[in-house]
């Protein structure tokens, strides 16, 4: 759809899905990973070029050791299992967030997959150990470092876009549509800077149950905004 280049998703409700199916929480996350695979196909069909997913927040480290290690294992095996499929489908894999918080072995796998898939024409951005305030603070520090190095020259002339180059998403367009599943109406420290002009779509559906019908509804709500705002967009 026109004007819909980038969709970002807060994939919420895996735990509730698992509880509803009398399964362990990690089964909910596994079903969430399957929903992510389906979502990539829906996006491709719709001509979307970027999909960003909130897979692990800076807050998620506070979850039980069992859940954190389960999620890390899931991520690691996802990379191993999907490597060839992502490459074959021309999916460019990217990670944003504090990747230095992840284990060395996962960091290596991520870097290898980013390199292996760098020529893809559809970008999957996975937010890992991600928090938007942390991202903005890191960017501000790097920005200040450069400003000091250059003796503060041209500081007043700097624009928003100049600052955005310091964010993890420097080479990724802002999301046009942000979807949050499972009934919460919050941004939870996700893409705070980048969400400035995004449309939001909230649904009670739990992330593992998010299907084509749900996707179409989200797109439909986005298309209304296009009609509403038209040339006034932004
Ligand atoms: C939120 O549901 C979901 C997460 C914290 C993890 C999301 C991770 C995946 C879907 C794994 C797939 C990603 C990759 C790249 C392999 P919740 O646990 O907060 O659910 P609840 O609110 O119902 O408890």
C-alpha cells in the first residue's frame, strides 16, 4: 500500500497465549516466532519494505532466568534454522538495541547473519535488549562526543535528521504503522523518537494468533488515515 513502507510490531501476549493453551511460557514465544514468519509474508505481499519487531526489551532481563535463557535459546536456534530461508527470501536481517548485552556466541551469530543477508530487499529489524530511552541516550552521548571533537562548530545549525543519524535506526526509515497486540495501549519504550508520526493499531488478539485477517484490519485502519490526512500527512 502507498505510504506504508515500514511496519513495527510490539509482539505482546505470548505468555497469555501459552497460559490459555496450558503450555509453558516458552511455547508461547515459539508460537510468537511462527507468527513473525507469517507476518513477514503478509508484509511482502503488501509491498512493505521494513518490518521491525520488539523481541526483547531492556526490561525483559528482569524476567525469570528460565524465561530469559529460553528466549535466548529460541533466538539462537531461530538464527541457525532460518539462515538459509532468510537469504533465499532476500530478507536482510538487522538488530537494533544493546547487542553488547547478549552472549558472545549470539552476538557472533547476529553479525554473521547480518553480513550474510545484507543484500536482501526486505529488512527484518529485530529489537534486542532494546529500550528507546537507552537508544536516545547512547545517541546523545555519541553526538556530544563528536560535537566536542569538532569544537562545537555548527552546533546551532544541526537538524533533527543530523541527530537521527546517531540512533540505531540511522539507515532505516521511520515506521508508518505500529501494531501492538493483546490489548495494551502503551508504547513501552519502543521507538520513541521514530514513532513521532506513526499511525497506531491496537488489537486484543494475542500475538501468536495474529493472522492474515488481523493484518488486513491493521492495513485497513492505516488506509483510513491516508485518506484522512492525504497531503497533510506529517
Ligand atoms: C511479549 O509477550 C513477548 C516477548 C517479551 C518476546 C517476543 C519474542 C518472540 C515472539 C520470539 C521471536 C523472535 C525471534 C526473533 C526469534 P509476553 O511474554 O509479555 O506476553 P504476556 O504479556 O501475555 O505475558
